[in-house]
């Protein structure tokens, strides 16, 4: 059983689910890493639902377009399992955190039969509703599934390829993480694609070349290239890279966000001054930390802070309607290339 009053991480919830002997009964899960949430629920189903009995002993109630329905949930949780060790009721987007029916929620949760596991899978959770959160943390497990850090993702990628009898270079691992923006579902899809290709082509070690030719464009890598060009004062080169990623239908909103985040990371590694400390503090892959450290060396701290301030000014000009979004990025690149 989880420690009362504690909101767990996604990995902690997964470990708790693996150790669950049927005594937990209640789960609340939310967060960006929906793949891990789905995997955790799949694991619980595999553990407690007998083969061929899913249609009888598992039910999913999706309340995305409705308000919280305590009676519907309670009616389903009170049914006993037919062929399985437990009945599982999964409630999607219950609306419980937008509801004022805390008493009804408490009644549903506290009257839960011992033979039922009730899972709330929410898009959003308001952690400020402390009484409602306490209801979950005191009576079961509540966990936020954030995107995993680069260390975990690297190990995940290497393990998955190893199962297929394949190895992968460090730069290729970092590139997959970057291209998939840390999403485990997207990473898993790319692993499957690369595995099939390399097996068919008798390739035993996956290099950056295979990732570059088969996987989605690396927008983060392009942001590196834009910043490199800006550092050299080459606005034309930076604008060419910008145009290439816009042609790939990358939203300008994402480009603005990633530019600002990249400059912020450069400021951080410049201040930290050590690759290993940067890996630990920023939770990034060592290969990425090495590239950031090298790039940060081309800028003074004052210049990086100036670039970040200029980035924020461009964001403000766009949001106040002074210029359009693409123009705000182009003006930033030109001005940043001239800044010393």
C-alpha cells in the first residue's frame, strides 16, 4: 500500500501496480505520459482479469462529454467478478475534479467492494482540491505520469533493441529521444520501425544514419543548428534552417517555444559549467549535455541573457498583434545574429 497522503510518480505507480496483491483497490492516474498510464492499466488487467473474461470482468466508462456520474460508477463497481480474481472498473475523464460532489465521490470510494479495482484516468487533476486528493491518497494510489527523464528513456531504448538482437549508438539514442519529444508511445513506434528495417537489411548496430533516414525530423536538432548559425552571426544560414522546418509544417508556436527553451538550457549549462552536473540537474542525455556545453562555449553569459530577453520581446510583440508569428522569429534571428 502506498504511503498515505503522498502523490506518487508514474514509475512509483507502476511499481506499486506490479506489487499489488489485490489490496489496493483504488487508483488515480493523470499526466502527459499517457503511454505509461495505458501500460500500467494493461498490467493490472493482465494480472487480475482471467483470460477470455475481459468482457465480463472489466468495464471502461468514458465520461469525457458528461458530468461526474457517481451512481453509474457505483453500479458497476458493486458487480462481483464472474471468472476473474477481481473486477476492474476504469473511469476515463470522470469530471470529478470539476464537480462539487465530493460527498458522492467519497461514498463511491469508501463503499468500494474488496473484489473491485477502481481506476480513475483523468486528463486533468486539480491538486489544489486537497480534500479530494486526500480521499485518493488515503484510500488508494494517486500518481502523476510525467515524461520520463533521458536516463530512463535511454535505458528503455537500449533494452528494447537488445531484445531484438540489436545495438544502438549513443548519438542515435539521443536523436530518437529528441525526435519523439520524450513520448514513450512515439519512441516505441520508432523502435518497432527501426527494428524491422535493420533486421531486413541485416544491420546489427543502429547508427545516427538509420535514425536520420527513417525517423521523423529532429526539430530540436534544427534549433541547435539555428543557434549555431546565430552564434556565428550568420543570419542567412539560420533563416534557411528555419524555412526548412516550417516547410515540414512545424508550427511557429512550437519553434518559438523550443528556441526559448534551448536558450534557457544554454544559460543553465553555462552557469553549471560541468557536463555530469548538467545531466543530473537538467535530466538530459549525456550526449545532449555534451552538445549544449560545446555550444554554450560559443556565447558569453551576457549574450545568452540578451538573446533570451530578445526572445521574450518577440513573443510579446506577436501576442500583442504587432507582427505575425513567423515574422517575430525571423526578426529575432536577424537581430540575434547581429548581437555581440
